[in-house]
C-alpha cells in the first residue's frame, strides 16, 4: 500500500505551498488520479485522515477526480476509452494504440482560508 507514502509527500508539498503563501488552514484538497494510475482512490480516501493528522490539512476534505484512460488507435486514428473497450479499438478492433491519458496524478486545487 504505497498510497500512504504518496499522501505524505502530497501533504509536504501542500505545507510548503501554505508556508510560502501565508496560508493558515487548508479546507479541501483536490487530487486528479488517472484510471490507470497505481494510486487507488478508495485507499487514498481511507488513509487521508491519518496522513494529515497534526498538519495544516487536518480536518480538510479530500476530493478525488478520476481522469479517464484514453488511447489513440494507431491504425484508424480514433480516440477511445481503454478500460471500457478492454484495450481494443471499438472502431477497427486493433490493439495497436498510444496511451493519451490515464496515468496522471496531480494536485489540482488547494482550497485555503
């Protein structure tokens, strides 16, 4: 379960941002996680309270936006959702594709006061 280590690094990044910008408290944190990322949103939500305990983020809400896994078929140039089509282009049945999105992990937004 590597999510806790990632969350701790996210907390450190947010705390650095807060210090540089004279932020006293973080109300919410929005993460964007790709469908094919190694981060499991359910675990991130579960581990979040422990990761932020005793920090400027304690008591804040974690919001997660799931980013779709999209691929570009190299045979017919169609963009399609990789997960729902099981990696097979729905237009031409090719497996020859380029990953466009789905492995991302971003801090999208920090709501402060």
